[in-house]
C-alpha cells in the first residue's frame, strides 16, 4: 500500500505545471491565470515553499469540466455566483 501511495505522490509531482505551462494548456495568458488565482475563480493550485505556484493536471482538467454550460444564460448565472 505504501508503494502505491509513493507512486501516486511521484506521478502528482511530475504532473505539476508552472503558471505559463498551465496558461498555455488553457489557452490563456499567464497574467490571466494570476488574476483568476487572486480572485479565486481559477483552477485549484499548489503553493510550494513560500512563493512557487504550480497546477496539477487533474485540477486543470476539473476547471475545464466546470466551465461547460448548455446556454449563455447558464454561463452568465455562473459568473454571478462567484
């Protein structure tokens, strides 16, 4: 069991992306990622040490999944909830 947890931890660390990498993946500018992080409206992130920000691939994918809407009305209502 411990080996499986170690393997999960290692694979999670390998999948960490920097802000520019995460921005490129989402087709956004790094400054937009910073703004989304500051307002709490972006993908979840990992703070390593005191200043390094990284994004897990699974969190980027979850963020994309949360941005799927059936109509613009639904999307606009989502903006009001934040």
